[in-house]
């Protein structure tokens, strides 16, 4: 029997794409796939030692400008040991 779920493609595995996948999963009724052009999820928050043309990378010293409580996903809270304004590697 064919699935009655709606098929959804999420383009990009950055913060927006991940948040979209979480919201769609919580809503239910969707068959989802995420297309990411790099080998890692995280978008601009994924630090890369070397520059790649067309691929954004955060600087190693960057911190979030919003607190971890305001930035957390509903089902993926930051670890308690993370600083309130997290770095890219937290």
C-alpha cells in the first residue's frame, strides 16, 4: 500500500534546515529528505580548517549571540556544561 504521507525535501542541513526537519517530524505525516551539499550538517556553524569556494564556514572564535535556552530545539537541548553563549564546537 502506498504511503499517504506528503513528501518533503528540505534543502540545506544548516540551522534552518535542521529546525524544519524537527518541526516536520513533530507534526507527523511527512516523508522527509534533507539535501546538503557538504559532508556535514550544521551550515555556517560547521567550522572548516580550509576554505572551500561556495561553502560557508564559521570562524573558530565565534560565539552565538542568543543564549542556549533561546536557541535550543524542542527535543535537543544543549548539554548543561555548554556555556550560555555557545561556540561552534558545542
